[in-house]
């Protein structure tokens, strides 16, 4: 639910997810968990040719700085290869959306005990 919360915050600040969200690190090898994130958020998620996204990011920045690509989006298109896309299950997303409302209420209620 916290991933969904973060996506809501990002989107409320004017950003949009018009493309699959890349899953990286150790969790990128757990397809069940990636599918769960897709179902909960209603967004596409994907994996890439490497789970170490930091390395791909460094390669893209260096390639752009060396003049191989005009911008990072172009570098991304040429360097990063999507290996699998996870589509949200609409029925499960509806169920999780109801739970998300409860999560937000609970978070609002308990957050006052953790803020200064």
C-alpha cells in the first residue's frame, strides 16, 4: 500500500506514469511480488536485463555526457531492455483499491503518534 501511496504523491505533483515502472534490486527476481505491486497500484511494472539499475543509470549518464545520446530518454531507449511487463489485474485492483482507502484512514489516524 505504501508504494501506491508514493505513486499518488508523485502524481499529485504533476508527474505521470505513462510507461511501466521498473522494478530493480533483489525484489526484481520475485515475480509474485512485482505482480502484487501492479495489482495494488493499477500500474504496469517491468523488469530489465539487469537487476542493478544503478549500473544502467551510470551507463546512460556517461553515454549522454560523452555525446553518444542527446538526452537521457534517448539513452534509455537504446540501452535499457525490458525483459517482462506485468499488467495489473483489474478485478484484484478493485479489491486492493478498497483496502487502500482503509490504509489511508489508518495511516492518518496513527501518524499523529509518530510526528513531532
